């Protein structure tokens, strides 16, 4: 991500007259009290809220990475539709999906849904199989 869009967004969003500090969402009260004592008059904001605006700004490299990940995951879903059949073990389905996605260029892979705990249990007729995956 380039710095210029972030700085521009910050200048438009952050009031100059009020000092603030972005903190983690699960900050303990004692930590917040310590910060308020150390920096009186400083407003504490959620880091998630501040970062939401920044996440909307994408440069060309980020957009290309998102497109590549989408293409790779599409291959994984196509393969999942082919290999999920009654009699096939959960483990074998997950491994086939992971191998295909990694072979297509994913640096890392996560398969969730039905496959959070891989076993040798065989898929049965009538099973609802949820496939949730992400590539990077």
C-alpha cells in the first residue's frame, strides 16, 4: 500500500485540533486509564475503526493480488465440486483441494467449513458439505 493515499485519507478524516490515539479493541480499562493519565486530553479510538478507511484504499499490486487469489480459489471450488462424492474420505477431499490450489500458485491455503477437523470419515449420500477456503 502506498503512503500518499493513507496520508491523504488521514488529513481528511482526523480533526487536527484533537489529539487521539488508536488502540486495540480489547484494551483493558487499566491500560486505557494509564494512557489517559500519561496523555491527558487524548481521545482513544478503536484501531479497527481507523483501519477500516485505510483498507478501502488499494494500489495496483493489492488489486492484482486479490484477483490472483480469487482465480486460485475458483479453481479450488471447481475441484471441490468434482471430488466431493459419497464414499470419498473428508481428508482426501481436503488434500485434493489444497494440492490443486497450491499447484496453481497459492503461497498458503486454508480450507475450513466441513474440513476444520480432517478425518478419514467418508462422505455419505445426503451430507451437506460446506467448503470455505482462502488463498494467498
